[in-house]
């Protein structure tokens, strides 16, 4: 009985971690949740952010930020393409400031510095797990 409970507990905890979406399952962030960085920038680059699938935070939007300005409200299995000036940028995720439910009352802030060269596209992944919560990491494009 104890072994069964221990295994069940492990399965429940593992179920809270996120997993990368298959490319055919990824959807774009709808227009009504885009907040900026949609106009191409002369000599600029692109930041592509994809949010994993998973139960942890699955009912909440996460704010994607560029240089601490909101760019989009992203949900699980979604992707956003952001047009940014070349140079050093801060790519981050935060609790959604437009959400007045418990989701928006969290204390989420994860930031990554990124150097964008003209014409370059950088990819980032939003993941979630039980040890660190939400995170954003750069990923190599396929």
C-alpha cells in the first residue's frame, strides 16, 4: 500500500511539469492578446517565444516582456513572434498585469539578457516545473 501511494505521489508530481509542444500543435497568440512589437524594425531582429504544454499554470496567461514592456499575453501551446531593435534586449516573463484573478496576483519574474543582431531570430521557451515554477530559456532553432 505504501509503495502504491509513493508511486502515485510521484506520478502526480511529474504531471505538473511542462513539455515542449510538437510544432503542428503550436498556435499563434491571438491578435487580441498582442500588446506590441509587431511592426518590423529596420535593421532589427525577431524574438520567438513558445510556451510549453502542461498543467502547472495551465489556466493562466503569462506576460511576455521585451525590455520590461508587455509584448503579449501567452497561453499554453502558443507562440508569439516579436519584432525588436538590434542590440541588447531583456526578454522576460511576468505575472499577467491585465489579469485580476489569482493568476495575476503571482510574483513571477524571470529575465534573460539577449543580444539581437540585425536580421537574427532568437527562440525562447517558457516551461514550468515543480522545483522552480515558470522559466524562460533560449533554445536553438531546428
